[in-house]
């Protein structure tokens, strides 16, 4: 059934826009539904809103949306509400958060010039439409905290969805069928569309392309510290068994509670307020303990070490505040929160307050894992790898947790501070997803969203969806080209390649216009006032040009000093080479030849102007003395470094970088260091040094990977989940084998790095390969009939696996040198 049908209208509460704050406000909608008999076996309701909604059916949470999108693909959800219906009077209730199009808050959420809610449900022969029969009013009890109150020591505000809620103003029992809404207004239409006009509503409705995000009831793991009474044991009893905790009148108490791992979820707080006055509850969700920025004589900047240091550490972050009303209270912030720790500060007046429950509903994209790492152990005969296997298990767990927390309705850079979808970040997160699951629905959504963000200069938006014009990061468009190639080699969907090849060409043509003659290198980006030549968040401010302000951060100084940065030309060359393969995949051989010729010309220009023959290293720009790991790594990946140079180049870059004055990559670009080391044939040799930053984070008690190594803002950043890829593609050695179910599955395990490894691994074409390697024996089992090509050193062994029937062989008889 198409949506919306003719009777469904975009509706809104009358006269609330003029009285609204500039940032956001909430609106209620209600409608009664009377069933004379039992509910039908199925009853699909379709709903959307501008900006976000929560649907309740008879008080039960039924849907949350709409899925993040943009006006030309404004998503709606479909939910079967039959399980929530009953004979007699039912109530459909919707709470909508309206974000102002005049505000830059919540930078990952689109909104249009018109607020609204739209709904349709067919119950038997009865149609329920969103129309003027719905009752509505503004929710006066909640305001969003303005950005002016943000602590800018934490960086700029992006999410901006923290609340000040006053329980005394709440519409109690508005979810109940017998609630009296006689004083509520009738809804009014809210659309740009008009009768006998070609003007359409600005939101083109499309079905949600990804599954609904589950909301899993969860409990906190314990109380870490508290001040005053109640005691820590009292708080532990509350968390473990909902034993009520009573806070005395005229008191202020604080408690820190924890989840063993950082997570994302909807907070739920249940209270009972004695007397007629109110208590103030402040909730601070935090990623970690960190150094005190407020103590006299202390550092005024962030200092992060042991993230679990509750003795001397402090919390920093935005807060939700709830003012209780007499009697029973339930408070749930509208949007999910990111936390490893939660601090409650409770201030009572003349009456006590009882806390009856603190819990949350965990929410993430429901990625079905086909890859599982069951067990690992280290080879006794190799002292250098004695700790390797425990390390792999820890890397695996933390990486999965990191990726999961950065996957919701989009891929997110970080769930705490931004929740933005960036092309550079998302490219890596998609690769990690492909190594874990056959589910590419979120990846396809991401690919199309960036495609839909095309600008008139051929580039894509660096972050999207976004409600306003954002600073351009031109290099991020090249990562989208790599994204398309990644999907093609994993899934073999030629139709997807054809759909996006025009956008690929537009990006590459933009970069072609940047090539400066006679150098032949990609030069400065167009529209300097709006463009950021960002490459990486390198440590120590080494890539900072103060005169350029914010746009001088994360950029090789050679870009400004020499008019060109080597890394931009090399990344452009890599994108051209991948685009050539895409063109060949759809039969455009001439285009492929052109792309390769352009890449060859760039590589040659880099060697002429940015290669120091004396050191054997690439410089950061023509005539520059600056050097970085980035230039060496991309030279290997683009082919600017010859095959006979690559191994030595990577050894210098990784092992001798300090000696040669190389700026190191941060975690954001570390993935490419691993790829270059693998391509150069020195992966195992350099592993210990390449993986060191993750070992440091483990020593610092992180449960997710940080944004970068030294005093990061975010403690959970998707681009840092690189160990997923390394364990699956390099150590277990399950290579990408495309979407063809008949193609051989290529595995090339690094058996010298691991003594034993057991797990199931994603293979192309929906297949799963079980691998067990221990005691010099390799055992393979396929989820279906499949051909496996086993590569060990010079050996190539073609194995035919029958579904569920293991094949076992001794590694000793194979030549692994």
C-alpha cells in the first residue's frame, strides 16, 4: 500500500510555532479508536513526523522515528499494532519533537520549514488518518538546554538534545484512554501542498530501509561511589533488585553508577515524591572518569588516563534535569544517551524522595553477526607472541562494542558528542561491518545518502544527513568513491555501481580541476572560505597552521606553504584506480583506461616533486622538508612507491618514523597503515608497533576505542574499530570474495602470528566458513557446499567443502615460507 493515502494529512498543533523557543519543543497528539470485537490478527500502522516522534498504543511504546533521512527521502515506519489493541476503547498517542529549521542544534537531524505528523492505519474496514479529528497540545513540561550553556572545554555542541523537565507541568496519564483531553485543540493541516497547485509537500515519503532499532531492557552493573546517605550498598540494592532508596529531606546526595561497558540507551528513572514540594534530580551521562579541570591550580584542559579511576577522576558532560511532582514520577529523556557511567545528583526540599528504579533500554542497529571469534591461544614455542591471543580476544570484544555503539540509524562518528555520519568514518565502519555480517542495509542507505548530498561543484557533503550547509572537506568525497568500490568487491552488485558511477566521475572531475600545472599535483581546494583540507588529527599540534584558524587544524602545513599537499594527490590517485575497476565492472573500458592514466600521471608527478631520493621518503609537498607516515602509506597504496621500495618505505615509516621526523598517523588513518604494510609484505614484522595504540587504550581501561590517542574528546569512535578488519581479513585471512556464491573463498591465515584460532567468518555470497587452527592442524567447515582456496606461503590448495562436513589437514606438510 502506498503512503500516504488520500485521507492522511500532515497535521500540527495550532498556534504553537509562534510561541516556541528557537531551538525545539514537543507536541502531543491523541486519538481514540473503538473496536466492537477482538482486534484483527494484523493491523499495520504507518507513521512519520517532522522532526522525531514516539508512538504509543494503549500506553505501550510501539514505534520510534522517523529514521534519519533528508527531505527527498523522508522515511516512515510501518508497525503492526495488532498485539497492542484490545476490544473496546483504544488510544493512539504520539509525542513529537520539533526541531527548528532556524537552529543548528542536532546536526544529524534534518527538518523542513513545516512541522508535522502523518499517520494511517486500517483496522478491519476502518481507516484511521492523521486529520483534524486528532486532539493536540504542546508539552509544556520539557525544554531543551540551549547551546549557550554548553561547556565549550568539551568541544563544540552538536547533539543538543539534553533536557530540563518539570514533572509538575507534565500531562499526567495522557497515554490512557480515559484521559480528559477536552481542553486540547484539534489538529490543523501543516503542509506546503495546496489544492490546484503543482507545489508538493517538501517531504517525499519513503519506507524505512533498515530494521527498527530494538530497545532492550537493561540494568546498571553497580554503584561506584556516592556522597552521604544512602550508602553505596543501598544504591547497589536498588540497581540489583529495585530495592527502593530513600533520600532524606533537606539533603543533597550524589551517586555514580556504572555499566561495565560503554553503551547507548534510553534512560528510565522512577521516583516517589513525598509531600507537596519537589526535588531536583540532575543526570550526567559520562563516558569516563578524567582529570579534574576545575581544581585550583589544575589543568584547564582535558586529561584522560585510567578511565575507571573513580578515586581521583571527575565527570564532565551535559546534563538532564528533572523536577519532581508529588506522588509517583517517571522520567525518560526523549533521545537516547551514551554512557559508561551515570551520576545522579539529588537535592530534596522539605520532603523526602524515594528512588524506586534506575534502568535503561539499550539501543543499537540490530546487526546480525555471522563472524564470531570463539577462542584463541598463543603458540608456546614463540615467546614473542605469548600474549598475542589474549590480546586478540580483548581487541575483538572492544572493537565490536565500539562499532555497535556507532551504528544506529546511520553510521556515527561518535555517539556521545556528535552522532554525525562522515564519509571518511563511514567508509571504515562499513568495511568492519562487511567483515562481520552479510547485512548491508545500513551500508546501502549510507551510500545513497552521500550520493544524494551532491553539490553543484561535483563534491559530496562531508557529513550527511545534516539540516544546514556544512563546511566542505573535499577529500571525504574520495572516501565515498572507495565506499562504492568496497561494496562492489564485497557484494558484486553491478546495478549499484552503474547507479553511482556518474557521481564518482563528478567527484574525480572536481579533483582534476584542482591539478596545478606544470607540477601535475592536486593543489588548493576551491572556495577556501568554506573548504577544510583536513587529513588527520595528528598528535601534538604538528599539523596546525594558526593563521588559518580552525581550517588550519589536521592539515599538512605544506598545503598552505607549498600550495599542494602530497596526500591529496595520492588519495586522488587511489580513488582513480578504484574507480577504474568500477568502470571495468560495468564494461566502460575506455573510462577505466582514462582513470588509470590520470592516476599514473599523479604518481609520476609525486615522484618528481615530492620524493627525497637521499632518504627514500616522500615529503608532504613540493619543496617541503616536512614528512609524514601519511605520505609514505598512501604512496604504497597508490603505487607511487615502486614494489621494490615498499617494504623498506614501510619499515622507515612505522619503525623509524621518529628518526626521520615523520608525523605519525592517528587512529583515524591507522587502518591505511595496516593496508600498506600488508601490501608491502611486512605486516607481521610491523604488527607489534602498529597495534601498540590499542594496547595502550586497553591499559587505560577503555571498553571502547577512543577518537585518537592523547587526551581524546570521544572515548568511542567508529574509525578506531580497525582490529575487526585485521583479525578477520589478515590474521584469520578470510579475503573478500565478492557476492558470487560459486566463487572460491580465499583464505590466507597468518599462522605464524597465532598458535590457535577458532571462529566462524563471513564469506562472500551469504556463506560462512568455520576455521579452527591449533596444534599444527587446520580444520575448515562450510555453511554450504563451497570451494576454498587455501594460501599458505607459496602453496595454493583448492579444497571442495561439502555443507557441514569438515576438512582437516596438517600445516606441517605445507610450505609456508
